[in-house]
């Protein structure tokens, strides 16, 4: 099972509170932040919710 490398590429200006909270739960605070997350259903759901703000690659 591979991990995901997630990078925040767009800011939070004008975004909904739940999208900001989802990004923060992944450890993304500002543009350019990168985090490694496990490949599980919870992570996939979070990625789907903010897919337009992030760039995802396999780590």
C-alpha cells in the first residue's frame, strides 16, 4: 500500500470553512506545504473534497 504526497497549490481565499478545515486536517496550512498521508479511505475522501486546491502524487 503506497502513501500519498499532497501539496497545496491554491490558497484559501473565498473557500468554504469545511474545505479549509479539511486541508488543515491533512497538515496543509499555506501554499506550497507538502504532507505525506497514508493510502486509506479517510484520506481519499479528504482528497476528493479539496481536489481543486491540491496536487496529489504517490510517495
